[in-house]
C-alpha cells in the first residue's frame, strides 16, 4: 500500500511532511495510510501572506462577489465529491456519513452564498440595525456598521468532520473578507487536504485567501493580533489550553470555541408507547448513537424519559440497535463504521468505564460483537453501548463525562421540572431535544433550559417527516452553546459572518452616514435626476435621487367610494360621531390604503420602462390621520440598490407622504425590480 504524504499549503507553496511528521492509520485496518506534519513551517510567513496578500484581495471584492465565489466553490467541490467519498472511507465513515460531512459541507457553502446575495449589500460595509436620531433636528445621527477584521482567521478543526468542519467555518470567514489558515485534526487531515487542493486548483480563490496546515501550528498562536480570530472545535481541555495563551489574552484575540457537551434528549410526559413521539425518540436516539459511530459533538449522550417509561425506552432502543450492522464502511450493508482511530477507541472505552461506575450497561459488549468485512481487533470498531442510570440525582459522572463514540445513557425523571433540571446538569450543551406533542411542554423546556443549551430541537408528529434531526446543525441557525459547550457561536446565517467583522458605532450627518453605508439616510442630500426615476435603468439611478410630486386633495367622495368599492366600511371612515369618540381621529378619516393608492398614482410613470415589478412594501407606518379636504404629496427617494441577477436589480425607495402643512402622514419603503 502506498503511504500518502499530506502536505501543508503555506505562503503559496505546498510543503511536504518533514521533521515532526506522524503516521496516520486507517480506521478500518489499522494500517498506516498517510503521514503528515512538518515542524519547520514558517508560520510568520503564513500570517504575513494572509494579512498582506489574501486579506486586501478579499476586501476589494464586494459581499456579492464573495458570495458568488462561494457558490462557484460549492459547485466545483460538488463535481469532485466522489474523490472525497473514496478517501473518507478510511476515516471509518459510511456512505451515509459522507452525506453529512461532504454534502453537508458543500450545502453550507451554498447557503452562505445565497444569504450573502439576498441579505447583504453589493458593497463593502454591512449596516447593522437602524439609523439612530441623536439630535432634535436630525442633522446628527448614528449608525452601526460592520467592516472586515484586517487579520487572519485560524481554524482549528476536529477529526470527526474533515470537510463540513472546515467549510462551516470557511464560508462565513470568506464572506466577511477574512483569509483563513485551516488546521484540521491530523487523524483525518488527508480528506481535508484533498478538499483544499480542489478549491485551490479551481482558481476561484484569491492568492492568500486559504492556507492549510497538516500537523501542528507551532507558535502561530503566539503571533496573533487583535485583528485575528481563532475558531476552534474540539475538546474542552484543548480549548482551555488554547484560549489561555498569553498572546490571545493580552491582545484580546477573538476566540470562538465549539466544544464537547453532554447533549440530552427529553421524552415528553405525553409521549407514551404507541404515540408517534415515542417512536420518534427511539429513532432519533438510535441514529445519533450510530451515525459517524457516535462521533458527533451534537450526539445524544443522555436520554431523559419519564420514570414509568424507562424500561420501555430501553427495550425499544435495544431492539433497534440489535439490527445495526457494524463493519467495513465500504460494505453496502454496513450501517455503522469504525471510530476514527484505535486511540479514539481506547478513549471511548475509558470514558464508558467511568460512566459504568454510575450506570449499568444494558446493551453492547465491546468484547463480544460482530464486525462485517473487517477485523474487529485491528480496526477501531466498537458496538453501540447503551447504559441505564437508575439514580441521576446522585450521579455525577454521567453528567460530566462524554464518551465520544456510540455511547448513551437512559435516565428517568419524576416530572417535567425534574427532567429539565437533569438536562441542565450538563452545565451547557450544544443541543437539547424535546420530543413532545404538547406545546406547553415545549414552552416550559425553552424557558427552563434555554439558558443552558445553544439549540433546542422540538419535534413531534407534525414536523418529524421534514425535520433534519437532533444532531444536525444547520447553517441558517446558531451552532454553539454556553458553559461546557464552549460559550461560542458559529453559523447562524449572517450572524456567523459578523464574528469575523468589527461592529463600529459611526456618528455624523445624514450625508456622511449615506456615503459610509451606501444607503440613503433621511435628511441627506436629495439628488434631482434628469428624468422621472421610473424611466431610468438600474445602473443609471443614484442613491438619493428624489422625485417630489404634486399634491392631491382628498375628498369625502374619495373616502366613501373607496369604502364601498373595497368593502372596508370601518366606522372611522363612515361614522362621524363614532370616529370623533376615537382618541386617534378628529372625525371621519381617509383609509390608510387609500392614501397608498393615491401616492402610487402621484409618483408612478405609467409607460413601459425599466421598472419590471413592485415586489413589496416594508416598514409601513401611518403617523397622522388625513381628513376630507386635506391634501397629500409624495417624496420618492432611491434608498438602496441591490443587484439580483444579470438582468435586473432591486431598488429600495424611501417613500414619505406629507400633508398641506408638510407634516408626515405616512412612510414606507417600496421595493421594485429594475432592469439593468
């Protein structure tokens, strides 16, 4: 067998293993399949290359350009994913496991690409929140903006997801315009290296945007600055060691940690045998124990069920686990492969023995189980092991010891409050699931346990067919947790991008804030265009370009006709005495939607032109009632422009309606699609 040499990519060069390299064994056979590591890497050159070459190139690109880059990377990896599948078998992963790691990672790139183009501007500054008025006259205002950190992100990843673990960090990092140095766990770095090679060979990434370390980081963390970020996934012990680095502490280097945790799944009091929810818990737990051989930071470690259902749950889980085929992951019938290494196997057995001091093993004998297509002694195979803790109140190890493998413990509770107390004894987890059809049980769980768990996954008969599973963090949602889970957050859509940016409070005039944020701020200069704005194409319109309309007088005939035509005969529009009794109205008033209709009639250019469609209104507010005899006029201003595809872009218009006394009566944002 050829032993692969896993190289690092540093400062634009591939560097082969050297002094300090270590052997990597196949999880299936125990034979050496690769070697990785080089103590002679010039880590300062890597940091300089990222900061001075990669970062400026990324920052020149807009959010949309970087989002398109992520999509192209995802498409490229998708075309070559079979190569990654083939390599990943030696990690012990089955084909179904590959779908989570490899396809899941590629899917994460697609999601961040989509969110980047839909939710971020085609610019360089991300506005965070609304404009704050800081003065009476509105000439001094405030705005929070996010700009990219001007350093490098050091990603230290765990062994269990060599592709997803890299891409779920890399996607928001690159979208934020920060270069990354990726350091995967050595045990599975050969899969990550190939994914990195694929991305670099695609030519889609600017030079310096991505570097790769196979092996150790040397003293790289000692060289970080306040502009750098460390994002870590792994054990709590390692996280504590890394975050205690004096340089990280002294320079307040951002440190994001996603650590091991004692995740729990709670069976609601209503979920008795025979209900869909009872069967759902059994299915979820069995899957979490066997997918990736239980080597998931989100796997179910504690199964918390009503005292009266303990035996039924044990029997049902045991029956399903008994059907799980363990073996060579390349064999089609295999449902659970090997752990990543024999070292990990020994660690799981040690931790299971600790759990065994407080709980009885009711399924799975590591000395007696069948392995299909492989040698159980040579490979890193273990059977699923189910424990039962009869006294969770007086136990401690089951709440603080994680066997990072196919191990889980059933424990009973007296009532729902007791169940939630048990769940919180893990002192912080990435996820807790609540399997119930009772909305009040779900609400009580969130109120009592939300502070201890980064995600609460509620599932029942309604959502179970479309749900993604207890152990599946999604790029749209926050992944992380308090306490033992690390206290960090990853992903969460655009929230995850902001972890690699600096939020800055900016104060100034409306013109200054408009120029900085690329979005028109009320009070800023209004630009008079050469023609009606609806006749101008997307690229011709300027931020701040404004149309002021003529006025239109509202008559009582208008109000009554609109009421009868639409069927909206609400008393405030039709009954003078009743309207006067209302503290908000002086008497009969015009319908708010009548005003919007007349406003459109005032500012719309009716002829065919570049405006393709009105796609909605945002932030509609009515500030002052309009009575018969009042008049209204409209100010229509280009607030923001966002390209959507090669043919058209979205224009966000700031629309203000004022009366004959120049008092604002309504305000909203109009969205149109305009041709390029």
